[in-house]
C-alpha cells in the first residue's frame, strides 16, 4: 500500500507528539532539558524557528528549563520526581497533547 502525503503527514505528527511526550516526561523528571537533547530527538520540521519557539514556550509553561549542556550541574542531575507529581504529569500530558 502506498501512503499518500496526508497519511505521511499524520504519521509524522503522531511521531512528533510521541517524541514531545517523552521530552516532557524527561524534563519533568530532571527539571530541565538540554538543547542537545532537543536537537537530537526532535524531527527536522520541529526545528524550524517558529516550531522551536512554540516548543520552548510549552516547556517554559511546564516549568521545564532548557539549558546548555555545560550548565548541567550534579545537583540538577540528581533531581527526583515525587509520586504526586507523576500523577499531575500524566494528567497534564493528556490535556496538552
């Protein structure tokens, strides 16, 4: 079966949302994400200036700091997520995505 452009776009959107969900979960667990993490997993179309702005605004609204890799300290790496926060995170993911 040959996929048409609408199906390819829909599949790409689903994959992009799945990647975004993973980033949100990781960012909430750590309290931050690095630009390297974003660049390595986001699809190319999500790296356009407009889409990147939207993504960074979303992370800001979720209190996920996006930082340079050099600014990651051992204290930032050691942050743990609380059980109640995990429930809130799941509900948030349902609402956002």
